[in-house]
C-alpha cells in the first residue's frame, strides 16, 4: 500500500504573510466532523483550522475514525455543518458508503460533505458526486491550508443557505399550522396558551412562558394586567393577575413590553408584543439563550399572522361575555346557567339541586317606583344570594325576575331560601319587602341536557306558583307527565277547534212568574271522539292559560248570535242567550268591537245577548272589565254576574258594574236542606232586588228547591228539574213542546 500522506507538511506550505488585525468577537459556533482512520490527519486539520472564524463563529471539532463510527455519531448529533470525510478507510469505498447513508438513511440534506483521499486512484465517479450532493473533493496532497480554509468557508456558506431555505419552508408550514390551530380556539385563555406553546415550538424550545394582557374578565381594556394563557410551570396562574406570578423579572419585562409596545430580546428571555392599541398583549418566553436572527424573523412573521386572530378572539370574548353574562348583576345569564346545569349534571350530580327563584309582583316595583329602583332591587337580591350561598353555589339571573342556583341540596333548602327573603331589601331610598317562589330539581332526578333540566325546574316553579299551601315545589316525574298530558290535550283542542268539532249546547231558563221559557245559557261542548264529552272544567282552564279562549270565546259569541236569529226565524218569541266571558277575552283590545260586530252581523236585538262574568274576573282587573262592560251596556247588551258570593265579594265593584242580573250559584241551592242553608241565597236575592237587578237561581233539581227560591222572590231558574243542556234540534223541540 502507498502511504496516504505523501507530504507531511502539506498543511503547512508557505502562504502570503498576513497583516495583523484585532481578534473579532465570537458570536456562535459551527460544528465540524472529521472522519479519518489516521490520527495524525485529525491533529493537523484541527491545528490548521483552530483559529478560523466564519461569519463571526468559531469551529467546534468532532472526530470519528471509521465510517461506522461516523454514522453512529451523526445519529445522535444531527447539527453538523461540515464533514471532512476520508474516502478510503476500513474499505476502499467506506467514505462513499457513509455519504450514501447520510443522504438516504439519515435524510441529512443540509450537512455539507468534503471528500478527501490520499490515493487519487480511488476518486469517486462524477455521477456519484452529483447524486449524493458532495460539496467538494480534494486529494490530501493538493489541500493546502489556504485551500482547506476556502473549502470550509464555501461549505459553511452553502450549509447556511440550505438550512435557511429549509427552515423558512418548515417555519412557514409551522406558521400556517399554528395559525389555523389557534384561529379555531374561541376561548381567549385557550388561544393565549396556544400562542405561548406555538412560539416555543417555532424556535425549538420547551414551552415555558406566559401571555399577559391589560384586560378585564369581561374583555374590556383595563389598567390591570392578567395572565390569559401560560405553559410549563406558569400554567397554574392562568386567569390570575400578573402580580400573582411572584417573579419580579417577568413582571417588569411584561410591563416594559406593554408600555413601549415593542419586542424585547435578551440573553435570558424574550418578550414579544402582540395586538394593537385596543387589544395589546405581551408574550414572555423563557429562552435561557439569545434568539438567533432567523428565529426572530420567524417569530415576527408568526406574530403578524396571528395578531388578527388575537384581536378576533378578544372581540369574540367580549361577545361571549355579552352572550353569557347578565350585564346588570354580573352573574351568569340563562345561556350560561343552562351550560352549568349540563356540566354539573355530567360531572357531579349527586346531592346537588338546581333552584329557580321567582320574585313575586316584581313588575309592580318597576311600574310603581321606576325601572331604576327595580334594577337596584335585583342587584340587592343578587348580593344577598351571593353573601348567603356564594361559596357553595353557582348563582345566575336567567329572567327579568328569576334567579337560578346550582349547589348542594343540604345548603339550598326552602328554609334557607325563605330566610334570604325574610328581611326587606334596600333599593335606592326604599326598603322593600318581597316574596319569592322556589322550584327545585335534584340533578339525579333530571335529564342530562341543560335545557331539559331547566324545563324540569320551571315545571316545579310553575307548580309552586299555583300552590296555596307552600311557596316551593320539588320536581318529580309525575309533574312532567301531567304537563305532557295537558299539552297533548291543548294540541288536540286547537286541532278540534280548527276543524269545527266544538259545539254549543243550551240549557233553558224559566220564568217563575209565568213558567215560560225566557232564555237559555250557551254551554261549550267538546266531543272526545268516543261518544262522550270532555268536561269544561278540564279544557276551559287550558284554553284560558294558552290564550286560545279568546278565539273560542269569539266563536261562541258569534254562534250564540246566530242561534238567536235562527230561533226567531223558526217563529218563536224573542229568547235571550247568556254567554260566559273570561278574563283573557277582556284583555283583548278587540273584544268590545268583536261582540258588537257579531250582533250586527246577525241582525239581532242587542238585548237578547247576555254576557255572564264571574266574580273572580271582576276582581282580577276591575278597571278593564268595568270599562268594557260599560261600552257594551251602552250598545244595549245585557250583563249578568255569575257565581256571586263564591269568591271574595266586593260590593263597591258590584255598584260600579253595569249589571242586569245576578245568578245564585248552585252551591247555595244545594245547601237549602241544611240548617240556615238558605240564608246566603236569600241574602243574594234580596241584594239583587235592592239594586234593581233580576235574579236567577241555577242548579234547581227538585220541586222543593224551586218552591224555596220562588218564595225568596227569585225571578228565574234553570236546572236539571226543567232541562239539561241540549243541542239545537233538541232545544227547538223542547221549546215547542214546553207547557207553561
């Protein structure tokens, strides 16, 4: 074999004298791998290049003495800029095999390779150099120090250019991926944490840092600086004020960045400015080393790409706050309460209840004292609820005068809730005593969806509002079954009414003075489809509750007017028809007009139509009722009061009503057999006479009852003794066959 080194001094050949220059400042390192099986080559190469600086960076030498050792080293140390590789080592083509493995197996396309050989006969083919991207090929005899330095400098420049291109490509892909990922995050805290993580990833660091901003919990700008997102050991401080970090350097660096609105780069950390004048934030990254220029450029591109996303997410947070927080009480609203119900039901339903609190007659406060006082009352209620239950329960305002709570059943009890409302509330200069109604639902007894739970609590609340015994109710499945049955019945009522399946029956009314039929009461009948009828006591309250009674009532009045005309066309003497009217009909602004139009359309005498109102209707909203009846009375329509004496009678209202007739309720007629059972009926008949009103007793079933009311001076009667309610054909036959 020929010696590999034919000129031991090839690295030390004379070169031009160099002029002395001051030592430049070292700013980094280039890593160089020498692969050769000759120890002396390692030594002389290191000596020749030891004082070389390339772009202000020194060379760091690594050594491998075989092709196999070189590959193992590169697997663990991929950041090598240049490899000086001997061709002939353990085999004649060992160096070429190393090149092949570096490019194909290790996939290292950035590292630059300079082949060296002491045996020119083993030079690689030109195709091999091109195929495996070999930077240079030199024989050791021609490689003087000057040529070696030139080869190293050109190789490092090539390495840097290729690495920059690759990093730009990878960095751009990271930016695109990071931006797409972050823009999907609607939560401000999730977005902020993602920014810290993605910036750390861009520059190859483990995520340790925080993102802070001058922002309040509601998304508005503030002098307070909050930790919006964090990664690493700073993660526990998310949503806390900056001071909670307890690290004076981080605090000062962040405040400095926000104040000057610029990036700050130091040898220990990096603080990045994000946003604009309205939505600004500072990202603190713990680097523990200077950030290279390339990484700075990459970060700046990323921030410019993501700053719009930060502004959008901040705006989204403000919208979310408006969508989920009640602006008056600063507590969760209905939307957020519904989500809290669902989350609590999923995570910890045991021994937990949902509660709805309805403030009674809150509208009276707004109407009587003004909306500002009403708002102050709501805030006062909120404060007391928070003071009492804030540590154990979630508190929300889910309606104008409805509050919601979620918490332990042991704490949220009817007794403790009633205690909250036992003392007056301060609102402006007023001290207001208010009452409340409560609906409860144990989450273990509820459905899983938030809206479903809310519905169940409302079922209990509505049941409590109708109860006279207590001001609270717990939900149980039977309540919902009953509600479902009511709704099904209501849907069927709407459908049957639209299909004209409802009918009017009539119960004749008899004059006690001459025993003649002088009129009748119109009674609504709803066939059940099986030959029977659904009781009015069941479906009339449903119709009133749903508002359907307004349409049905209007239809009844029109049918009654047409019946009056029909009976007259049959040659009968004029007969009046009495029709019951409910409170929802009086509330309709078109009620008076529709009654008059029905009379006019049928071309009947208005005095033959009589409207019956109950005492409870009058007591509900007397002003509306009295005003409407006065207009109808002026037109000539008769008015009777039904069930008089059953409710809490008000004689003052009785004097104001434009009445024509008082009906003695069947309940008093049934009491005739009891001791002093006829006293109330006698009193009502006497009162009617004194007021100049006709009197009619209903529910007459025996001759004794008829004789008793006649002796009292009652004018008219109706009841099963004379006739049951009947359809029009039977009524017509009854009247014609009736013998006075």
